[in-house]
């Protein structure tokens, strides 16, 4: 099939086998003489390990721990502070102490319960407030993993000139990924080489971690992605930990070692979205124009920094939302606690900030006695304005068109006025937001340095060779379409297998909404070059390297300049009715409009929209996860509830596109954008329905009851 129009939907390459249950995931794969591994984990949030009493093991059963790490017992993420296996102390409940490995799974699970760990408990830190107030010092001198400060303009002068000043704090909680397939890795050792196969987003991240753990030559480690049943960021950095563990075990035992989590273990021990506390102090002139913002963003990083510094950057760069503000001062900190480690999650720090910003805009409009949408429109960014970091918005910002479109679809303004007069708890809310595509600043150019390869075989079929993975988002179809369209050959003639680091160059990780926009463009460029050299029946290889667009500048130390080369934009409207007796929220309608440039496949994008919005609504209203003394309270998928199709109405969506010159056929980022605005639209709708201020998510019936009763008191 020739691709005549890139946006026209085609049948997804992977859909038939997945629907029929034929797709083979890691747990389905057979490995000859494989041994099963189970992790012994800390039951203490912070403690010294005095001793570990291990029972006599049957022949063929093994302990793998810190003493078996040949080189470096630290997982390469940004730094190496998180160990593969705990050394002398533990810093969170669930931290891995050792693996018990053997041929019979039930015996392994029985034996591990017989191991006794003797601890000396230490005082822990379990909240951002405790960490900031230094009730106990657990990291450095100030419990702060990382702090960033940046700004523009003259906020001191602005404070003196402001006609209005508004200040409020907003808080968000954890969010668990609940991907369909749990974390899993298999390690093998043969002929002096280690091979790790598993469910992952970033094969070369895992490779780097394994190389450093083993002290092996780079070419003696091979990483292969197995079919991956969902990631949402949860399989970005975490697989480096368990990939290293199975590699260490396979090297010691010289047999395949299989480590696959059950659902409860996955929920209890893997990374989550960062809880946040965000204080916004905003200055307005007499005409209600925002002239300054002072933002303080605080994240709970958990026991190890992981990638909290990168998540924090995304969060602080969204501190003023989609609004034009000339004078700002932003402080961002990620704090150490003895809670579960937090990490990558779809949206990557932006949902927290956009929740705060959009709720704050509603709060200010209410205090001023003005229509919130009119207030937002007055302050919208436009082409030529400067971003929070002083970068220039070079492209058309089509937010007015997005707002107009979603107004027509949802009848937002009409319902807004109608429900204000209603005696029922009905409300409607609108959120506005953006997402910067790709790595921040100079990350793509100076850190990732992506390379892609196209290989044409003698039968005139062409293979895509990249390290980016399919995890349910549709890239095996989308990237094939890009190459087939550029080469003008049938889609069926394009090959794209799961990445194997022995075969594919490092095109970077499958994160940051970069795969279609960045990698897709490199593949398009490579295909254009291949087309020029095309000779039927002959082999051709084209290697294409990333080149940063000219004119974009970034100072990574000062956090000044173009944080992103392009932005995708969006608006969500949510309509709700709150039960006046139970305070349960019934979602009556959901609308979404996005500018993602040119859609590579309209049906795949619709799937991204429906999934992303649903995930955002779950974050907003029902996905409750609390921690007490470092132990998760909701730690099974029975008590951690996510939305199903029955919880949501049809999600009406449209695209309002501004093609991007440096994206394939004009495409921009899409995957994360679709989640970012749903939480604030939902919370605003509930707030309007009950007529009381909401400043935290998730907005549960218990919270609504508390807000209403506190207001009455």
C-alpha cells in the first residue's frame, strides 16, 4: 500500500496480533535452563543493615547481592547514587537488598521468606515539609537533591508597581503508571558477553548501566527490547536497575536469569509521578494584565535523585503556563525523603505546574470578579513573545483558534453562565497548556546526538534501524509511514523490528515526545537521501545524524534561552455534575483540541488523545496514592483505582494544526501533551460546580466534602 496522504489512517502494524493475543511478551518467552529470581526488599524506610541471616539453600539456588557486583554498585541514571543492591543502609521501603535465584519459582518464593534482615532503624523524612525544615538531614546539608533559580525582567520593581497581588499554594499527589505489562528482564551470559532482554523504553540507557556495573567493554553487552506492554515513563530509567541486576546474576551463575515482577510488587517498588507543592505569587496591573510571577516549585524526589533534576526543569519551565509575563522569578527544588523513588511519568513535571497555573488563573479571576476565560485571553502568549526562560516563540501560537474551536464543540461559555445560576452542583472547566517537544535546550545536540540508519536490501525492502521502541503508542506504524511516504514505496516493504543494540545505532530514548518529531525527521531525511541513490536490486545504507536547527540558543547553566525549539498547544473542557449527598463526580462531557503540527496518522493520534486525557482525568479525580511513614497505603490494583471506559464519556477531539518545519511532514510532539491539561480542566469544573476553591488533586469525594464543610464552618 502506497501512502498518498500521511495523516490518512492505516491499519496499525501491530494491532492484529495484539487483539488476538498472539503477541509474545517477556513472560511468554522460553529460555533454556532459565532460573527464576525474586527480590528481597527492605521493610524499613531508613535503617542500617546490621546483618542478613540466610538459610542453607538447596543445591542450584543462589544469592546475588552487593558482593557480586564486579565493578560499580550504582545505577547509571544522571549520577550513580542509587545502588543495584543496598550496601550498609536502606533509604526506602522496597529498596532491593539481594536476589534469590533458583530453578523452581515456588521454592524461590518460599525460601526468600526465610531470610531474616536485622536492622537498626533510623529516623526518616516523609514529606516535602519535613525535608525542607530539616527535621532530619538525610541528604547533603539541606536535603535538596537539586535547586534551580532563573528569571527575567525586574520583579522587585514590578512588586512595587502592582495594583493587585495574589498568592496561593497548590499541591498534587503521586500517580502510578499501571502499564499493562509489569517490569521484567532476563539476563544471559555466553562466550564472554552479557545479553539482557526486557520490557523497556531506552535500550541504550540499560546498556550504559550494565556496562558500568560489570566493568565490561561496551561491545560485550547486548540489550534487546522485548515487546513492551506500556510504559508511560515508568520504563524509562527503572529498567536500568533491574537490567543490571539480572546481568550481575547471569554473570555469576552462568545461566539465564528471569526477573519479572507481579503486579503488587510493581506498584509497591517502582517509580511514581512526583508529588508537588507549588506556591504562585502573581502581580497584576490595574487593567488585569499579569506583569509578574514569583514561583516556588517543590517536588518530592523520594530516596534517590534518579531523574528528578530533569523532571524539575520541565516543571519550572511551565511555571507561567501559556501566559505572557515580562517579569518572573522561579525557584525549583527537588527534596530527598524516605518515600518511594519518583521518576519519569508522561508529562514529566508539566502536569503539576499546569495544574497550579490554571487553578491560579481561575482563583485570580474569581477574586477580581471577572470572567476567567476573558482574563486568560487577555494574557495569552503570542508569536514573538518571550518564554519564561527568555526564548522566542517563533511560530504562530494558535491558542485563539483552539479556544474558538473548543468553545464551538463544547458550548463552554453558554454552560458556564447557565451553571452559575443552577441550583445543582453542575460545572464546566477549561484549561490551556503547551508541551515543548524533545529534550530541553541543547540536550538533543550535545547529550543525545541521535543517529538513525536505513538499510535497503537486494529485494528492495528497507529496514529502519533505531533504538526507539514501540510500547503501544503506534511508532512501528507511524515511522514506517514516514519512510514509505518519503521513498514512495509500499508500507509493506518497510521493516522495523524491536531494537537490538548489536544492530541499531543509538537514536536516543523513547521519551520526551521526541520519537516522531526528532527521529521521524531524521528518518525522513535519510529516506530522501536513499531515494536519490536508489538502485533496484542493490544494497544501500544511509546513516543520518541529528543537526540542531540554526538560530536556537540555550545557556544550560543560567537556564536562559530557547528551552525548546517548538511547542505543541492544547485546550481541554470538562463538564461535571457533583452528587450533593455522596459528593461523587459524574463526568458529563470531555472535549480536547490540540495543535500538534501535522498528524502522521489521525487514528493513532486519536488513540493518544483518548488515552492521555483518560490518564489525566484519573490523576485529577480518582487515582489516590498516599504514603504513611514511607509505606504506600494504596499498594495493589484493588485499592489504587484507575478510570475505565465506563467511567468516562466519549472524548470529543479535534486538531488545529500549525506544521513545524523541522518535523517530519510538519509533525510536532503529541504523546505527552494529551495528558497535561485534563487534571486542571476537571478540577476547575468541580470548583465551579460546588462554588468553592479547590487547590489540590486528586479531587476525591472526601476532599469535596471537606472543602464544602470547611467553607460552611
